[in-house]
């Protein structure tokens, strides 16, 4: 629905628009499961009908092999290494604004126009990425891995709109997808069972559940890929903690297979190290910089000071955050620009 309205707005603005559906699975399901999954045969048909209504050409581009290599295999590898990846960021970076954009430019198009909820503006001829007007739908976090060059060839027509306004517009334009539910969870795991999916790829890799304080073995598990830092449910520990408090996953050690658990007091993080920084505005941090940081797509932000040393971004938090896992992305926002301007992003490598 969002993509259809974005295309409609591009047409109304006078652009020459071509609709493209990305075939990302070699064996796409014929039907969605409610709001789970995307890029299915049903989605392709919905996109074609929307293109017919808008009077624009429509094509299906097969990126299934590239998607498997860049997104799915990377996702599985990160979990096997004890890290927690964000496949949506990887897909935006490697598929929608690398593979898709490269092909579009080669064919003579100027930009990729998507239904993401984010805004772009120019500062000194350089595009800057900002949060959308609709805070509840903002997707600037999952777009923060894009480079300035990619943003120069991007259009986000929905950034200044509320989701309710976009649905109403889709209905007014007689688009059949007006009431289609948003897709959620991970698109290539339509049943939502990430643990089962990973076990199908990695098999069993037995290890121990270990109390972080005493070192006592509390149980066994079938693989560190079934856990993430901050997880509380599904730990498979029969006996309650001596103090009766819930246990959480504190760290993952893929080499030994140990999953260390403890109470929530141990989850607090005040420093984050992150690698592979990307600066959408082409302006790396210069010395210690006040910023607001976000570590999940729809998570809370926290005030911090960040600086770069030897290619590593070190973030010192004003207040501790919990559930910060290696492999997640930390996105830095400018605190004086109403907190909506993206300064940069990087992959979390360590916490303290």
C-alpha cells in the first residue's frame, strides 16, 4: 500500500515512473499469512494491479539469488557468530539501494522511489536523512546505512504524511491495497519462528546455559543462534533463580557454546563500541559529539556522547540502556535538529 501511494505521488508530481516488484524468493508463497511476509506472488499481483490503475509500466525483477547471498546468508551467519542482525537494514543497503539502484541507473533511471517513512532534505547540496512526520512509522533507523550517494538517488514521498493519511489517499485513488495490512516480522520467515528457521539452516550446536555470577551450569541448549542478548522467555531453565527474579540472556559465546544468564541488573550498558560507520551526510564526527542514539527500529532513544577513533565509534551513554546486543546497529541523531536528523550509523561490536 505504501509503495503504491508513493508511486501515485511520483506520477502526480510529473515524474516518468516505472513500477518494479522485487522477486526475492526462488519459491515464493502464493499467499500471505495475515500480515506476515512480503514479496509473495500475491504481493506481485497487487503491485501489478496498482500499476495498471496508475497507468505506468510494470516489471518483476528477479533478485532472489542476490537476496539469498546478501541478506539471508548474512542473517544466518551473524546469528551463528552470536550476533543479532537487522535484516531490514541489510536489505535496504544491499538490495533496494545497491542492486536495485545500480540496475535502475544502468537503465537510465534517476532514482528509486519507495514507500519508506523518512524524509530527505539538502544541506550544502548534500542530502540528509531525517525522521518521518509519523513517529510511530518512522523508518529512518533502517535507512541509516545508506550513503550520501545512494540518498542522492532516493525519493521518499511519504515522509511528511501520517499513515492514516496514506491509507485514506489509497482509498481515494481506488487502489485495491488500501486496507492491506502492513507486513511485519522478517519477510523470509513468514511464520515468525526465527529459532526454527535458524535450526533448519545451522542444525543443532549444543552448549550450556551458565549462571553469570556463580558459573554454575543451569541447563543445555541446541545452539547460541536460538538466543539474543536481553531475551527472557524460552530459556529452557527449569529451576527458578535463588532470589526468585527472572533471568535474562547476558552474553553469547559461540566458540564455547555458553549462553550466560543473570538478572536484569547485569543488562545495563553505558558504553558501546561500533564498527563500519556510515555517514549519510558525508560528514564524520569531529571530536566528541552530543547526540541521541537508537539501537532498535522502533526503540527509545538515549542521550549520549559519541566520537570516532581508529574507525570505531565509541558511544558513552548518559543513562544506561538494556538489551544492547552485538550485531545490532546504533544510529546517531542530531539532538539540536529536533532529534530527527541522522548523523550516522555503525554495527555494534562490543558493550560495557
